[in-house]
């Protein structure tokens, strides 16, 4: 067993608080520890997605360890910026607000900093965002809404390390909706934005039009495979990230490594985030909880039917989440399970907490309602007698 893993196990037996501090220290300061987390997470190392990370992250020599830190400040994009762009002017990017270099010393401060990272640090930047901001007549159609302060939530402006003005998207653009941090933004239609932007450049954008609201294709592999933007609640119940389960989760350290590599790729492999910021973000997201309530005692029949017929895959002690299922066991489109970049041949079993609020369903959003899911969209729902199906449906609507 690796020395750092042995150390964590010993510390865990003494104090959870010390364990958190030790994990943070290892992630921020031990290249070997970060490498071990990465290798443990990428259980199919032959996939191009995995190979790219393994060939560049936490190497003994070279790779992304040599990238400069992101040191820029950010500021919210405002309607005043939109007006400037509409008039053909450049928007103003000042020094912005910095997240700081201070390292938290307790869990509450880690999560507080992580929330700021969630809303303020751009995960990536794209030219089509500036193009969109100059066309506010498209905002409603693509799901972009200004708040009461005249700011565009999820979008920030900054100057990259070359001094070029950029507009970037933060985690909150896709994962904050209906007043809930972590809730998937099912109204956001970045596919339409990309289609319109491509067509404005004389490029065929029809493939992007197939995405629809609340769906994205995160793999640049030439195969069109849009998937639902996921909620970020209750990740402690899940053993895998991404719909195809390409990343195995062993704890918040996995999230920290995942987030760090996302920022690096989103910034064109030209800079990396400060690691205390990605650790803070991991702590914040790892501890996001849904508002699900326990089913009422009167729904015992539905619970019993569910456990008997669905419990093999959906573990109610984990909010209905589970491990992986072979793609062939589902009746929906299996494109995502076999894409060249991240296709594992499997789909992860997601949490069912607040299932009634999470329509549409399945990885690709192909089922509009729980009723249609259990009647035609899920092979095991198909086989249930109508009375049992109704009991399961009633259970899920209260779960």
C-alpha cells in the first residue's frame, strides 16, 4: 500500500478533522498523491480521455505541473457590458476580484471558499460567449437570464495570462437553477448558441441543434452524443462521475483532481488553477445535499416493490444510486456509452433523490416523465404488472 494511503487510514482512525486536513495537504503539496488519485479514478486507462490525463497530469517531469498558475481576478458580466457590445464597443475588464491565496484552516471556511470558486472562477472560456452577449435578443431563447442586479449569472469577465479580455463560464452556469446551487440548468441551450455562432461564421451548425435545452456533448471526439446536465447533489452516494462512469470516485480528492484537469483543459492547457481553490471547490460540491425528504410511511408498498424489482441496481441506502450497468440493459440510445473518447460500455446508476423534479430522464433525457420511463424507457419497468408499476411510480414521486 502506498505510504500516503497508509497515513490517511491511520489518521482517519484518530480524527475525521485531521483526515480532512491531511487530505488537503496531500492534494496541494504531493504530486505522488495526486497521481495516485488520478490513476485510481481512470479505471479504463486505454480510453483517449484517460490517456490524455495520464500523459500530462502529475508527472514526475514535465507535463501540466509546469503550467503557470491562474492569477487573474474576475468580475460578473453585466447588462452594461452587453450594451457596450451591442454598440460595437469593447467591454471593460478591470483587475477584477481575486479569490485570494489564503488557505482555509477549517471545513466551514473550505466550503465557503469553494462556493466562491463555484460562482467566480471560469471553468473555461469560449469566443461564442462574447458573440452571444452582443445579441441580447437571443438570451431568452437560449436560457440566459439577467438577475435583479443586472448581472448574467454564470458568466464572468477576466484577462487571461496573456492580457487578453475573455468571457468565461463558471460552474454555476450549468449547475445552478431555480434558486438551488447544484441544480442542473435544464433551460440552458448552449447547443443553440454554438449552432448560431457557427452559422454566423459560415459553418454548418446543424449538429449542435440536436442537443436541445439542458444537454451538452462534452467530448470532442467527432461523435454527436449530447447528455443531460447532471445535478451535483449527493455525490457521496455515487461511485462514478459522468454518465458513462469514466471516472471512479473514491472521495473528495477525486473531485479535486477532476476539477483541476477541467480548468486546465478549459483554459487551453496554458495555465492551471491554484490547488487550494480546486480543493475548496471539491469540498463545497462534495457536500452539496438535495432537499429530498424520506418517503412517507404510507408508501411502504411502493418501497417494497421497488426493493424487490429495482434494488439490485438502485441502492436505497445511497439514495437510489448504484454502480454501473451494461449499456445493453437500457433501451435508450447507447451512443454515449461507446463514444471513442469516454465510452466505457456502461452507464452509471444515478441517484433517485427528488426524482419527481428531475425530468426528463435517463442520461440523454429521452424520457419526458416518470410514467413514460417505467412504461417504455426502462426495461425493468416494462416487465412490471400495472399495479406494481403504479406502486413504484407513487414511491418515486415521493422519494
